[in-house]
């Protein structure tokens, strides 16, 4: 089963509708191609910006690390509850349109990716199309810890040239 979340419950105001729609369309196509059932589990994670900064800063205090650990533990508990019912979680790779080489400006577009940098869940991104303005959109696929092969198999089938019609995936769970 594949679960969809446009914003993981934390990037709502920053989520661009066109970006989310393109990623969701690609996720539905992927689910259909792989023979996976679709659901929208209502994921609600905590923002990990401060935790990410804490873990990356060698000068973080014990209290800051403890707070970061609480955020990570809360999110991992919530993700475990989601992965008790699905094999793959799909989100847009970024909630906002791609930015140019000059950088993101005032808005970092990492809210949907650094959650999994902090949690340790395997994740990868595959192409999901282009906006009307020609900007690339990615589809992020996430699996439970240790299920890296699930993502690799799914991405390999999805991104590979269609030489033979793909068969439904039956080896999971």
C-alpha cells in the first residue's frame, strides 16, 4: 500500500498547489503501475528545523539535544503508526516550486526532506514532471527503517524504460 501526504502536516502554508498536484498524480500512476492500493493516512509530523540545526551544531547544549531527541522520538512514533498500515509514503520532494541557481531566497524547501534526515527513514526522489513554468517537480518516496530495497525496487521499476509491462509487486509484507 502507498500512502500520500502533500505536506506531512507541517508544510501546509508553504505547499504550492501545482507542485503537490503533480507529485500526487505521479504517485497515483506509480501506485497503479505497481499494483499498490492507495490511501491518505493523515500524517501529522512535528517541524524538525530546530532539531536538524541542533544535531548539526557541535556547540549544542544537552538541553537542546534532549529537545531534538524528543522531536525525533515523537515523529518516529507517529511514522511507525503510519508504516504499520502502508509500505511506502509519498510526498512532494519539496513543498515549493524549484528555485534557480541563485538559491531559495527567504523560503527553504526542505521541510519534507529533512524530516527523514532526522528520523533516519530511507527516502529517495524521482521525477514527477514539470510545472506550467517549466520547473521540475519531484516525488519523494519513504519507507520504514531497513526497507531501502523496497524503495530501490519501486524506483527502478518506475524510472526504467517501459520495455516490458511491469508486474504488480507482491513480495512486500
